[in-house]
């Protein structure tokens, strides 16, 4: 990993991280200014609510940037194409991927700082854990130059964040029983299912398929131990000879922990949807309309 850390690269990483922090600061301020001009109810909010309102503004902005850039790098560019490069897929990186990772570290630092400063108003221990694990994983991928494909997959899951934030905005605005709140709830449920549940399944399957790219050395001898292979497949496919022990053992734990947190939050989203009488009523109305259209 030392070969990947040169003074010029260190400077580039610092610039991208500080760019993320500056981006969050600017969007935070702009959210407050725009909200005063466009939303009458903003002035009536408490200072605590205004802070969270503005915080969710830069959270949404980062989500758009991270998910769009990740989608481009993963699907539209040739960076991670199986047959395009001779280099192993786990070793591939680009200026854009490193910039996205650096900006995301800056975002998570900014958001975590606000969460800790106002704790627990902006989120509890689970948010601190999520942001800490995310930053640690992104940092390892950035400085080692490895496994960035998997970090980008995780960053793509940020595509659900705008729906989470819109849900909060509508609730604060007193529109919890509106159709747009119901529609957003459906979109959040489906988006979370696809981006944070099904994508994580693909995430682990992809690592298992590319398991041959790890140099086993003398660490694992049993070729037929399928359960062991599944456990190892959660590792972010980094050459065990090239990463320091802390990184090796932490990467055995981080992806499954994020997956468990996503499943837990998905359960909470589904439970709230089912407990919402307006949601049930609206879904019933839509079902009746679909049946009528089908009959005609």
C-alpha cells in the first residue's frame, strides 16, 4: 500500500476531502437561503428544526452526486468492465473514482460532526456507527487503491437518501396524510429494497465470484469449506499480503455490519408503512382503481 501513497496523491486526497466539506458548507447555507424565500413555514421552525432542515439539504445533494457518479463508473464507463482491462478488477481506479471517494469522506465528516455536536437531535448511535464504518471503508479503498468497485456499489445506495429526507420534510410541513407523502413512502420502500437489500446480495455474490483474485497464501487451506469461503467473501477482496492487519480484520466485519443495518432500517420502513392508516387507505384506493381499469 505504501507505493500508492505519494506526496502528490496525499495532496489530491486532501483537496478532494476538503472539497466535500466546502460543498456541504455551501449547500447548507444555500438551503437556508432558498428555504426562507420558497417555504413560508421555514421561518416558523425552531432553530433545531432549521439546523436539521439545512443538514438534510446537503445530505440530499451529496446523495445525488455520489449515486450518479457511482452509477456512471459502475455501468456506463469501461473502468470495471470484465473484458476491457488486463488489470484485476479489484485494482482498478481512476481520477473520478478517487475524487468521489474523497468528497464522500468530506461529506461524512461534516455530517458526523453535526450529529455529534447536536447529539442525539440529528440521529442516535446507529448513525454514528454507520458514518464511522462508511468513512473507514472509503478511506481504506482510497489510500490502498483497491476494491473501489465495492465502495462505489455501497455509495450508490445513497440514492435512497433523497426519499428519506423528503419524507422528513413532508412530515415537518404537516403533509403526512398527503398523496405525495404516500407516493414517496412507496418509492422509499421499493428503492430501499432494490438499492440496499438486493444490491447488497449482488455485492456479496460478486465478491464470491471474484474470490480467485485473492492470494490465499497459507492462511486458508480447506478448499471445500464452503461456509468459510462465504465468510471470507465479505472481505473487500484485497490482497491479504498487501494490507495491514487492522485493515484485514476490519474489512471482515464492515460489509456485513452495513448489510445488517440496512435490513434493520428496511424493517422499520416496512413496519411504519404498514402501521400508517393513510398508507393502507391509499393503497386500497389504488388497487380499486387498477381493478376498475382492468375491467374496462
